[in-house]
């Protein structure tokens, strides 16, 4: 009987806290939607469709870092 009361009490606590947890969720969705849109714009601006340019740039920066480390 004690176990049933404990489970019931925990269930009521969870149900009572649902309203608190879901408060202002629309605001957060709007914020995250704007952040996602901005991140997509930045990624599209940084995108280079030529993989050789990307590889050469990475190799150049790696070589510079390796020379600076010596």
C-alpha cells in the first residue's frame, strides 16, 4: 500500500509540474527558429561547392599551424 501511495504522489507531482515546464514554450520556439534561420544563412554564405578549394584551404592552414608550432 505504501508503494502505491508513493507512486501516486510522484505521479501527481509530475502532472503538477507539466504546466511549469511547458510555460513560455512558444517564445523559445520562436527564438530557436530565428537562430536556426540565421545559422542556415551563415552556412549557405560559407559554403564552397568546390571540394578542391576547401581541401587546399585546410591544407594551407594546417601547414601554417605546423610551421608556427615548430
